C-alpha cells in the first residue's frame, strides 16, 4: 500500500479520471441525436443519456469513460485516504472507493437497464457527497504545523458537497411521483430543466475539486 500513499499517485489517478470523464461526455454529446431528433443540450438532458444504447451514437464511449473514471476514483481515494491523517480521511477513503465503484456501474448499467442504472447513479450521488465531505473534514482538521495539504483546501470541497446536496434534495422532493426522477422515458422535457442543470453542476464541481486537490497536494 506504500506506493498508493504518495501525492503523485493521487495526481495521476485524479487527472486521468478527469480526462476519461471529459472524453466520455464530450465525444457522445457532439454526435447525439435523441428519439425526437433533438441535439444534446446541457440544459435539459441528463449526463447518463449520453450512454443510452440505441439512442446515443457513441454510447459506448460514455459507458467506457465512466467505467475507467470510476476505477481512477477508487485509486485516487485510496491514495488520498492514506495520505491524510485521522478518522475522517479513512471514512472518506471508504466512501470514495464505494463512489468509484458506483460510477463504474453507471457505465455497466446504462439507461437501457433502468433499475440497475438508478441504483448505481443514486449510490454515486450519495457516496460522492459523503466522500468529499469526509475528505474535506480531514483536510480542515489536520493537526500539527505541517499539514499534508493547506487546511483551507477543505473549504473548496463545500462546492461539490452543495451541488450533490441540491440534486439529492430535488430527487427527494419528487420521491412520491410515479416516475423516478432519473427516468426520462416518455418525458416531455422543458427547455431548461432544473434536474439536468443540477446534475451537470455536480459534474463540473466534482472535476474542479479533484483538480484543485491534485494541483495543491
């Protein structure tokens, strides 16, 4: 495990995960054509719709990208959890591994396999919130005069925590409806859809957090 407890390992895994994630969404979005012939819009399409087989032309790129990005999150979480001291770092490591596995399962179970996809995506949203929150607490609560990372970096984690929290709150607000919040089957989407915008805010906030930690650690 010693080779994981190195800043370079987190940098490599974290940045690689970001690259896989960006390729996984940018490429399919450029060639996407929906069931009604519509182009992909970041304002009213879920991220996972890029991996919907039979609809998204390059669904395989998205699904493979999520699988690889998930593996990178597992490695990066193990590295960060071993680098940072204390209970919260180890809790963040456990939740980070679970979050990475959940993200990979989003690629294994695309939207065509809705039940599995919903379970994987929901696990990612919940796990991601706790992962970043616990790692942020570990950063803020570091003891001694020479912290592994600046304690102030823990405050950056509040950006993705807020993004995750808002999206989960939106999901909770419609929990009693017949259609699940993540199900777009026969859905007449508005031009600007708060669920889609909120989910994309998670994506960019999560990437921002990973890059900030990778640059500073």
